């Protein structure tokens, strides 16, 4: 008898998987080689803490980090063990190969069986998509684009004002290294999108740009 997983492949699931794949692909091409082991570990710890919090684990990010580092933590033994189990699972996942049938079923065995797991799958895919996007958001900003984001801040500035704020006098350098990359990656947007050549054109941060600026406010 053919096994039918307790999950329905909905359009939302298909779209989320596509978005995750696209984001991971872009991230891998652009910067995976530059991602340090320390940053990988920090991202993994954040993911573990967020995932366990969904299951009502009350340990903070600092406590989860301490548990993984083998330090003593004041907390419920069950929650501490959940952290250890989750970290061990993530470590083992690097050796899993979904193309090998045995490993495939080992991965499936980790998931809980429910009467209908569709809502849970959609929720977790959404969380995974957001986590992947956040990783790209935090890591993939060139120094020039970061300087431009900070120069704009919460305001709206024209090209001349931005060049002055950045200490630039060569317009092609400004456009090629600062303005165009920031626009292409949707860190900034025009205040007059329908009139790109308007002499009163200014630029402001997108929601993505504002989130990056808030995240790096203390730097």
C-alpha cells in the first residue's frame, strides 16, 4: 500500500519552496564562500532558538548559546535537553543525502506525524523563508551600499545630496558602485518611480533598507 504523507501540497507550499530555493541559490552564488564558520554557527543557534520557542521552549538566545557551548545554564532540564537534541540534529543533517533512500527516511522520521500537517508545514516554510531572507539581509550588503543606506537614513535625498554626503565627486562611480546596486537589490527606491529622470527625483529606503539600518544601528 502506497504511503500518503499527512500533508496536502497547496499552492502556498509550492510558492514558499520556490521562494526559498531562489533565495538560497542567489545567496550561495554571491557569498557562501565568504560566510565564516563562526557566522554559520551563530545563524544555526538563532534558528534553533526560534524553532524551539515555537514549541514553548523558554530559553533565551544567550541561554541556548551557552548550552551549545557546554556551559552550565539555569533552566528546566527538559528544555536544555531539547536544545542539545536540536543542535545534534542540525549537525547530523550535514551528512544526510536526500537522494539516498535510507537517509531520506531518516529525515522523514524526525518529523512528527499529525492528522493533517499542512498548516504546520506552511507555517514552518514561511519561517524558513523569512530566516533565509534575514540571513541574506544581514550578510549581503557591500560597503558602498551600506554607506549609501546610512547616508539616506530616514530621509529622502537627491543624487547631488547623496554624493556630497558620501564625499564623492565622480558621478559614474556613484552610480555604478553605490546607487545602481542599491536600487537593483531593492535597498532603496525612487520617490517618483514614474519619472526616473525628474530633476526633483529623490531616493528613500525601502522596508528592506530600513530593517537593515535598524539591525546595524549600533555599528
